[in-house]
């Protein structure tokens, strides 16, 4: 509905979900502690701040990948791995 009616209008909405803002917003403003900290298009924000999260995990046993995928979902990729640390 919002996409159909946004032509020629300004629609201001709030959300906690970046994927929702990415789909619906032409420009996205990010607030932190009540102050506007960043404003731009989805592409600008992804270029400047990256996409998603990096999680650094210290591992003691095998089976960590199964735990991470079970907990965070199948969109998890292993970026690097050493003897003691894994970065997803």
C-alpha cells in the first residue's frame, strides 16, 4: 500500500527493522538516543557501514557452525577462522 501511494508524497514512518526500511524507504535516517546520526539512501548506508553483522566467536569445541546456523539462520557465512576464533 505504501509503495502504491508514495508517488508525489512524503511519507514518514518509523521502524526498528532495517530490512523494512530498505524496502520501503527512498531515504533512511538512523537515530541513536533521540538524535539523527545518519541519513541517506539504502545503497549509501550499506556502502558506508557495511551489510549485516560480524560476530567474533571463541570456540572450544566442534559443532560451533551448527549452533550458529541454528541460532542465527542459514544466511550466516564464515568470514575467517583461526585455531581459537571464528568470525561470522
